C-alpha cells in the first residue's frame, strides 16, 4: 500500500541523488586512473548512454507499473513464472543491503576526513598515505565511531519515509552538491593542469584497454547510475501518475554522467597541477587529494572541507536508496511499521558493515580474508561486478520478453513516440548480449 508519493522534482532529485554517489566522486576517478584514462572513459560513456539509459527506463517501468516493493512488483507484473521473477527482485533487495555494508564504512571515512579537513592537512603524499592506511588498518575505534554516525543518519532519514525523509534530504543536499562540484570545477578551469587532465580523460590510449578494464567499465556504468538492484525501481513505485519516464531517465543519466566528468576533471586538474599521481587506487581522494589541498594553503582547507562535505552528501543520498528497497519490502511483505523496518534494515548493514570494516584492519584481516580478497573487497566485487549487471540483465529480459509489449508500449508511447521501437530493440537484443558477454568474461569463460 502506497500513500506518500514523490513530487515530480522530488523524484528526479531522489533518483539523481541515488545515482550520484561515491561511485562518481570516489570510485570513477580512481578506476579511471588505474585503467589509464581516455579509452576507459569512452567505454564507460558508451555503456552508460546505450545500455544504462535503456535499462534505466525498464527498471523505472517495473516500479511504475508494479507499484509495490521490488520483489512484489516483479511478481504482479509477470504474466507467468511469478515466483521465479520474484526472486529477481529479491536478489536486488539483497544486493542493495549488501552494498550498504561497505558503503556505510566508506561514508564513515569521509565523515572522519571532514573533521580532519578542519585541522591541519597532511603536508605530503607520503604523510597522507600513512595517515590513511593508519586509519584503515589500525583505527578500529575511529572507523567504528564514524560508521555508527553514518548508520544513525541514514536510518533517521529512512524512518521519516518517502516524503518527509528521502524527498526532503535530496531537495536540500542535491542542489548543494551540484553547487560545490561546479564551483570547484570552475576554479580548476583556471589552472594549467586542466589541459593535462582533459587529455588524460579524453584521449583514448587503446593499448591500455584490456578485458579487465572493459568489464570494470561496464560494471561501473551500472553501479554509477544505480541500476540492477531495485533502488530506482522502488523509488519509481512512488511516482505520480502520468510521469514521463523517458525524460526522467535522461535527466538522471545526464546528471550522473555530468557530475562524474566534472568531478573527474577537477580532481585530475588538481593532481596534475601539484604533480601527484592519478593512479593511486581507492585511496586517491583520501591520499593524493589531501596532500594537494595542503599545497593550496588556506584555500586548500576550504576546498578540502567542501569536497568531503560534497562527498558525504553524495554518499548519503545514495545510501538511503540502497537501503529503501529492503525497508519497503519489510513494510509490504510483513506489514511491519516503517520505523521497525528502517531500524532492522539499518542494523543489518551496520552489523555486517562492522565485519567489512574489521576485515581491513591488521588485527582481523587474516581471519576475515577468503582466498584473494578480504571480506570488504569480496562484498564490493560480488555486488558491483556480478549482482548489478546480472540484475540489470534480468530487468532487460523481464520488460523485453516477459511483460507483454502492448503494456510496455502503452506506458511509454507518449514520451517516446517513434523512438519506442529503437529502445525496444536495444532492450531486447543489444543490452542483453552485451551483458552476457561481460558476464561470461567475468566467469572466465570468454576472454578478449
Ligand atoms: N549509484 C551509486 C554511486 O554511484 C551507488 C548505487 C548503486 C546506489 C546501486 C544505488 C544502487 O555511488
């Protein structure tokens, strides 16, 4: 049962808030750095625009037509195999809450860095590196404290529901985030390093594009626009009637890509300007960047504070969208109150998040590592690289084959016009084939 609905603007900002997250500002620059820039960016852009945008409309449609939580929306809409399709929704709900286990820990690091930015920044990359790895490996209490704060903030928003919590949060934080990112970008434009940053991001060096980079780029394209797990689906179940899904998808994908590119260009400009390394891995924004901000003097402190605040905003608006599918599921399925559902979902990612957190520390990394990765990295890998693309594939197949074309067409004909057939073709053939290739590659069956 749904009473509260998003306003139109509220929905756009909430969906964009979900999409624009740590993926854009933390992950995108460092994986671009690791995989050598231009060619990687190009694959990512093509995937987002062709496959991401196509499946985004399908995912919105499932929620918009189903009007229920992710699992039940699949079930009601499926003409046959209802129980099997329900599982697709369930998988998404679990993917979201699992992503939250490490996502909340990373939000915790960011909150900690806001505090750091008010004091003295590390004066060199070496110093910044040891500060970061010290927090990661030895700082159990610090990380626990900030992970707890993150959990409390996220749960507090979810308890207030779609309108009073999620919509309000996004109406306030998203414009501020866009303002901060654009201000920093315009400053970066005035620096000499900008040209190098532009070259790095937009001049493709195809020799760097191995199959690993390809799979990462496709996986990231899903992660960054929040596809494949039901976040967008769950929000869409609270859309007002007669919404224009095509336009909404376009705005969300456009904003997400725009902010990733602005953030990437800004970061790389700063890094080049002060001679730091772009290929620093996950520590990029926590290591190279603070050292660069130090070089900028007082302005650097202001930038550091603004930057980490923007990052925290981006993280929080995505975090609520990652948890909401589980919350909505608990409300729909078991008739639990919103308060009880939000607290239970929150506690789940909080407690499992502690295991993720500990798995990075010296004291516990050994017990919490399995094979080549620790718990934290496994969860990231299994959710982002496997569950999201797989979830996206199921959504494409569901709307492309299981739901009758007439029903799909009726919902989209006004907003798409003649474009419908092209979209439907992309959904039925291009997106699934591309995704199957990526997954076979992941499983090691196919390599190129
Ligand atoms: N899109 C978010 C980011 O870029 C992460 C996310 C993935 C959120 C899937 C919701 C669903 O950080």
